[in-house]
C-alpha cells in the first residue's frame, strides 16, 4: 500500500538521504536544516552538524529559527568563535558538505540571496549571503535544496551571491584550492546534477507522480534530462513519522505551546 506524502516531505526526505553517517555538514537554516536533522534522526545518527554561529556536533530537538537560536548552542558538543569556525573548520578543509538553500538558482547552480531585479533599483532586497559564499567555496562539495518554480529556477540569476560554476560554467576550472562545488540539487519535483562537461544542471531523477512537463513548466530555461532518468524512491513510513514529529515539535516549541 502506497503511503500518502506531500511534495515538500518528498523533497526533505530525499535531501536527507543524500547525507551519510561519516559526513561533517555545514548546515544552512530552513530546508537544509530540516533535511540534515532528519538524516541525523534516521539513517545517519553520527553525522556531525555544524552551524555558522560556531556550534559543533549540534543535536537540536527542534529546528532552529536562525543560526543564533539557543537550541543550537544548548545541544552542541561545543561552541567555538565564528572566526575559528570559518578559518579552521571551513577554510581548513574539514567540511565534507555544505548544505544550502536559495531564493534564485540558475542553470550553472549559481545562487542569489541578495536581491531581485536591478542592483541599483531592486524589486526586493533579500537577506544576503551570510556564510554561503564561503561554504560553497571551501566545502568539499555542496548540496542545494529548494522548491521548484520559474521564479526560483531562472536562466541567469539577478545577482551571483554564491558561485556554483559561474556565468559560463567555468568558474571552478583550474582553481585547485576550492571544493568541487554543487554536486546535487534536490527540489520538490526532481533531483538535478551538473553535467560533467558543461556543468549545466540536468534532471537525473523525477519524484513519484512528477512528469517531465511538470519540471519543464517550473524551470526558467530549456531544462535537459538525463538519458537514464530514474524515479526517486518514495518515503518510508519511518521517514515520514520522524519528519512529521520533528516539525510538530518545532511548531509547538516556537509557538510557546
């Protein structure tokens, strides 16, 4: 009997599965945090989660609202200074994967969290890069999770806050001292990975019930599909139960219930 689940649950569970027990993960707030903690509570109990505020081996009972949420410090093995976090842990090459979200992403996995529209007269100002530019530069690889829509998946981002592979897909070529960049993008419709040659994002797996047309209609460029197109495995009952419990605890905690 097939389980009922939402597209958002499918996205978070698929993103969580991308992580494994041996990783040290620099976690972004929001969807990346949800996926990383789901992984910790299911198949990767010994994964090391690190947040920008300096918390190491964090094991929050509820999802944090921000990097300054007290839950992170209270549940961490230890907390170090932000300079140590970036200089030693990140720039020192100790981060297996950086897990990021974004407001816009383009075909070469460049991320925009700065503004929408013209830089001098933006329609919307966004929170900015935070630690994402450093994470994407120095982590050994980068995972991205974001909801799929034409507003988010654009041919060219309005501003490159965080470099994926640059405007032409070649920004990381012959630069030996940085990580390999984005290796997977997980949305509520599909999984995308960069083409080994061009670095343009290619759909490699469709989530259950999603069609090629669904992805085409939600993407702002002429999206390509892999020759061997997979179907993402459905969530298990355990994964759904743990995710729903985590979100329910988080809602109750932050609403003061």
